[in-house]
C-alpha cells in the first residue's frame, strides 16, 4: 500500500508541472488576448509562474536527487552570483532569475509527466486550447506584448504537431500558426517556427510527403512576391516587408545592430565576468543584445558555459533518441531547436524558452542513463 501511495504522489507532482506548462503558455495567451475583448483580465501567466516556483521545492522534496541535478542547479545559480556582483542590478533581475529556475524545473518534471502519461488525452487538451488561441488571434491588438504571445503560440503549436499523426491536420496546424504569427507581428517567431515546422514534416512523415509539401510552398512564395510587386509602395507599413526590402529603414533592425555591437564590445572588455545590467544603464529599460551576445556581455564566461551546455545536451539528446521518435521526444526536439535558434539569432537572456528547453533536455538524458 505504501508503494502505491508513492506512485500516486509522484503522479500528482508531475501533473502539477503539466498544469504549470498550460498556465504559462496556452492559457496565458488565451487570458491575455481575451482581455482585449472583455473589460478585465486574469493573471493566468502569473499563477503559472507561482506554480513553477513551488515545483523547485517539490522536486527536491519528492524526487530522487542525483549529483548531476546539483550541478545543473549550480549552473543556474551562477547567474544569480553575477547579478549580485553587478552594481546595475535591480529587484526585477532577481525575480527573473527565479523565473528561469522555475521554468527549468517545470521542464524537468514535465518530462516525467510525459513518460508517465503518454496518451492521446494530452493531444486533445492542447488541440482544444489551440483552436481557442487561433480564434482569439483575430482579436489581437498590435499594442500588446507580441513576443510573449508569439512564444506561447509557437510552443503550443509545436506541442500539437508533435502529437499529430495525420499529415493533412499537421499542414492545417502549420498554416494556421504561420498566419497567426504573422498577425501577431513576431518576425523571429514566424521565421524560426517555419523552419522547425518544415523539419518536423520530414521527421514525422518522411521524404515523400515532405517533397509533396515543397511545390505548394514555392507556389505560395512566388504568388506572394508577385503580389508584393504590385503593392510594393506600401511595404514600409509592414515590419515583415521592411526586413526584406528596406532593412536600412527598419528602425528595429538598426537598433538591434547597434545593441549587438555594444554587447560584443562589452564582452571583449569584460570576458570573464561580463557586465550585467550595463545595457539598461546606457540604453534604458528593455535594451539588450538580441542574440547570444546578451549572455556573453552580461555574464562573460558563465554565459558561454551555459550556451555550450545547452547545445551539448541538445546534440546528445538527438543522438540518444535518433530512433526513439516518441511524441514527447519530438516535442523536446522542436522546442529545444526553437530555444537554441532563438538565442543564437534573435533573443536574449531575458527569454524563458532556453531554460525550459534545458530542463526538458537534461531530464530526458539523465533518465535515459538509468535504463
């Protein structure tokens, strides 16, 4: 009886991680966009963050701890040391660090949930939420937090695609997602998602169906370019088209170039410890390099170590699970690819996805060794 009770407790712990995942990503998206229709909003994402905080303690109290678990927690704690070391740190920096730890443990325990309950009910839950998200995107206001919404839509869509078995439904999901990301206005989200979606089609359905997918995509691109040619005078009003046709006038892109150069020079001046918070001190709130240079300039060598560990775990995961293409392994593969590509090209330390991916990857590999 005692052994059965432990199994039941473990299931509840793992279920909490799945619930936190829903609150942080799809349900937060739904609550945020629905608030533009209703006269009030509900802090769903905040509740998910609080739940992720509790998972930190829950893990150490109810899971079997390994030495490698301590090492990973030490890797995350290293960021806190550099934040404490900097004179530019604010209270919000400590809160964000805690969020990175919470989302990491959410990813870890979520993998245990996948292993324990890999059934179709998960797919139907995500599919239902995806439909609601797709409908609400039509009510999206351009003054909203588009990066937050884009991340939620990408992660939810990748989850659904990973669990889908039918080729046609997968194409519909990808098409809806690309259109939604276009409406939201996240250029990096749309481009990275499109790349990963194409790779997933090949992984899930093979070369034959993948090749069938290529001609219509080329046709759509050609027709899109023809349409652009007839209305090219209006491209300055569209942030996607400015990126393609008039990058010199794209203020967002030009500012990012300046911030990236600043981050590179900061790292060269402080390669060991970096200079956390210098971006904010010089450029103001919300300024940072929009790629891996954010980790390097803020944390020096420690940022390099984190990125190398993330990439190494991803490569090892792909090698260990090359033939074990379960639904949740495909989700881990695609989500981690989104996190790594995003950090490399468009995102920064102030982005939770790589920490979420780190938790998924580490748990998948560490439990693989036990078998």
